[in-house]
């Protein structure tokens, strides 16, 4: 089975390859070996620092983004409850006091769309605040539990944290883009180094080439299609092969050939013992009776008497 070079994909694999290749490459060059690969080792060594910095920036921005999103979700929950309570209290007040339906139109109720995202709930809260100001100008009482001030505070808190979450998300995407570019450069450098190593090690056998390349951080694995074929062939061989252990004359166990018939012989003593286990009494032995399947009654032809056996095994006919 042939092995193929594993493509570097994850950030941790890239960082591990850069470190091992730069350290071992610098050591080999100091020893006076692999001098032709000096440009590649220099390029790889130049990627170690930026890649580590980009990974730390990506981790930091990811943590900051998660923190801002959690805070935003918390204020979104408070804003949703405040808006729902405000609408429910308004509907109960209009029904209880018998106010005209025009009051609900001031608050743009009922609304045409159902809020889904945080921005939708924020827009709905703004409509309620605008309706509260218009209703007060028409002489209607102000809302209580919750008040307009409480609704305004929840909307402002969401607006502030919404901006922070968007900024954190943008910084995280930027850090991701930088890391993706460095990962692409690392993959190109790894491919170039692998190609040059194969050229320099062309006079060595394949296992030796792979062993040397592993010291620089390369990894190998079997090809999937060959692994499947090898598994199928192994299963077929295991199913067709029969292995038995047969004792030979010297007392050692040997493997029987699958083409030879396998027979088991019993010793003569066991055969004679089986024959002697159930002896037949000639006195009590009777010929097999003819039974009817319907009533299972023994019947004999008329005029035929029952036959009895003598002690010496000679049958005799009794007429009584």
C-alpha cells in the first residue's frame, strides 16, 4: 500500500509544521546539509512569527465576540419582555376603560409583521414610544407597568450593545482572513519544500524519503481507495482459509491443509463401549407391532397366534 502526503489544513497543523521545519532546517544547514533548501527554510522561518501572532489575535477576537454576543442576547431578552408587557398592558387598559380603538392606531397596533430578530423588536419598541407621545398629546393617560422610561432604557441598552457586537464580529472576521492567507502561504511553502526534498532524495528508497520528510513535520497516510481494496481482499482470504490443528505422531500440532478431508475416528474401545451400553434381552424382546394411525390399536391377522421367544432365542408359537 502506497502512502500519500497529508495536506495541511488546520491552524494547529500549520503551526506545528512551521516550527518543526524551521528548527530542523536550521539545524541541518548548520551541519552543512541541505544547503540547497536554504531559501525554503528561510521562508518557512519567516512565517512562524506572523502565524503565531495571527492565531493569538484570532483567539482573542473570538473570545471578545462571544462575550459581546452573550451580553447582547441578555439585553435582547429584557427588551422583548418589556415590549410584550407594554403591549399587553395597553390592550388591557383600552378594554378596561372603554377607550376608542383609535388609541391603538397611535401605537401602530395591531402590527402587520411579527418580530423575529433583535432589530425587529427594537423597531417595534420605537413605534410604541412614538405612539405614547402621540396619545399623551391627545389627552389619553400615560402607560404604567412598564412605563415609557423603562421601555426607552431597554431600547437604548440594546442599541449600545448591538454596535459593540457588530464591531467585535467584524474584528473577528478580519483576524480570520489574515489567518487564512497565512495558511495558504504555509501550504505553498510545504508543497515546495516537499518537492525539493523528493528531488534531493531521489537516490534513496521510498521509506527512507518518508522518514526524512517526517522529521520536517510532514505526515503520510494510506490512500482511501487502496485501504478499501486491501480490506476486501483480507476478508476474502480470511473467509476462504480454514486452519485446524491436528496432532501428529510426535505429539506436535501441525496445520492441516484445507484441501485434505478432515475425518474424525473413534477408538475401538469407545465403539465397543457404546455397543455394550444397552444390551438386548432376548426374552423381553418382541417384534415390532403394527399400529394404526387412527386409533393406534395393535391388530393381527385372524388365525395367527402370538409368538413367544424361548430363553435360547428360538421363537415358539403358543396356541393358548
